[in-house]
């Protein structure tokens, strides 16, 4: 016993591990982290298939490690403490977020999961081949903020080259889909407020200019910002996912702009909503979730806004998207009578919709990092 007390640090460390382990046993596990704005991994079932799986995403050991990391007791407090220590040491990154110039925070994205990306290219190719004879298909992969603002990154950071990767994706997709290169679009307006500083999303301003490019590619008239101005509403004091991860004390709050566009109806997964936005979320921490009532399976928007209306024809567009599509899709009410917005993460089979409803156009809209890593894209082929 006396020998043990010769090593007080060892005793403290062992005691800490035991206490944390006990607390973790009795702590209630969460499904979602509001602080990080992400779904947390749940305890994976132990199966023979997961034990012998060669796929990294399905291996039990990897799934369990992710579960332990996400459900670690006091996770939010540990992240905050780590940020304080990192800032005190003068480091330029914390928890996968790097501190850029002009108050911008960015992803540290050094490696690409090429296996997953190639799989998703294959699934998207299957989708195009399945639907290209029924609808006109457009694919738009949006570069993430660091890819547009490379000059604001810390010196020496070599993130994944998104322009090269997107060109590779587009080159491997089959005929029958238009692929829009959005780098020129975003770079042309880079001096505007097109990405949030503290969040991984683009702003409504950034979404508008891509919408403008999409409308032009379709030969359709786009709604002007002057027409939208009376519907413009500002929400201040927004701290997004980057801030939630790194807790940088000097971070400057963002401002959200949304347009309260008049519509006839919004129906989400069969339930009618009051307008395009969940306005209660503007007062919550995760303010971006206010756009289009956050992420849902099938959202149907009907309006009389169509600037390109054709008498006797009800025009429809199907938008397959990640969360970038939430602030983008309302603009499409000025191009189509009905806008169907689908998030593959929250549906079982896309064919259950496409067998009932026909679409003039289909738009596949993802930010690059999401497309490269999304495990739910296979659902668009079902």
C-alpha cells in the first residue's frame, strides 16, 4: 500500500478513470448533441457480421469506438475545456476546426474517404440511368467554405482539393444529367456574405446565387433580390457548428437572413405546416434548423409564385438534398408550381414517391463533404 502512495499521479489517474466509468454507466445517453448539432452514435449491436466485416464503416470495433467517443460522460464540458487549453497555448485549431483569417472558422479536412465517395458516385450513376428518360436531371455539388476561401486558411494547411474531387465525380457520372460547376459562381460573389463564419452551411445569400445559376441553366426567369426584399428578415446572434466544436472565445456571431416567401401550403411527411420556416428555432441555439423545418423525409411546397407558369400545366421539381437544400429550396417556388424536397436520410425508398408523382426536373444538391461521406445516398436507387 505504501508503494502505491509513492505514485500519487497514478492513483489520481486510476481514480479518475474509475469515477468516469461509473458515471458513464448511469449517464443517460443522448440521441443528438445540440452543442455540436449532430446525431450521436448509439450502442451498436454485437453481431457475427459486424465482428468479421472488412468494411471500416461496419466493423463492430469501429462502431463501438465511435459510440464511446460520442456518449462519453460530460462530452460538451470536455470540448469546452479543451478549447480553453488550446486557445491558451496559441493553437490554430481545436476539435477538427481551424481558425482562419477574418474571423472565419473552417473544417480541417486532410483526407478523403475515397471508398465511400466512389460508392456514392456509383449510386448516383444508377439513379441517373434510372430516371434520365423520365425527367431532366441536374447535379450540383457545392464547394465548402474553405475551398472558396483558401487564402484565409492557416499557412501550411493542405486540405482536400475539392475542385479536383468534384471534377472527378462529374467526369464519372453517365450521360443524361447536367453537372453545374459552382466554383465560378461562388468565387464571383466571394466578397459577399455567402458562407457563415461559425457554421458549416452556406448562407441564404450564397444559396441565392447558386439558385440564380440553376435558373439560368434551365432557361427560366429567376426572382430578383429586389422582389424578395419585402420578405427579408434578419436573425442575429447565431453561433454554428464550427463554434460548437471549437468554442473559440473570440468567435464573432453570424447573422441569418431568410425570406418569408408567401406560399399556398407546406406539407412535411404528411403534416401541414404554417409556412416555410419553424420560427421558434430562430430563438433556439440551432437556428439553422429553422429553415424548412429542419431535415425531413418529404416536403411538398405549393405556391402561386411561378414566374414561368404555363397555363394548363403543373410544373414540378424534385430536390434530393442535404441540409444545404433547406435555405435553397424556397427560391424554387418562383420556377415551379410544386417543389418536392427529399432528404434521403429520412426516407426508406424514393420510388414510393416517384411512382406516384411525375417531375419535370430533378435536382441533386449536396455540399461536397456531405456527398463524399453520406451513407444514405443508396436510398435514392431503391
